[in-house]
């Protein structure tokens, strides 16, 4: 088993993910502390912090406790990795979910 120590959230997580997600949920009429309706498609706000989280956890997934290379998956991840120096996810990476 890979030990995983909790790391501080990225500096912009609260505004980029938590506040935007909360606003989206309220705008959709979804209860903040309840289950979302089946089939709900959530905006991928969390992807804006992928690289920061990967760096903070040294490439270990804090949820699954596995190591993974960055980027993984599709071209979306590569686009995001390339945009890190320019402030975050590209339009293509935010729309490909």
C-alpha cells in the first residue's frame, strides 16, 4: 500500500472549484448536502487544479493511492499540461468531458 499524506488544497481551489461548483449547484436547484439527480452532468471545474494536485501529491492519486504519470487519458490532459504556464485549463480541456 502506498502511504498518502493529506496535502493543503491548491491556493486557487476555493475560488476556481468550490465557489464555482456551489454556484452551479444552486443555479441548477440541486441541494448542497443531498444527492444530485441521476444523470446530472457536473462542470469539470476540478480539472483546473489537476496539475497542482498532482504536484502536491508527487504523482500519487490521493483517492486511489496509486501512482500515475501526468498527463494521462486523452488529449484533454495534454492540452491542460501545456497550458499550466498560462494559467490553467484550455477551452478544449474544459469542454471535453
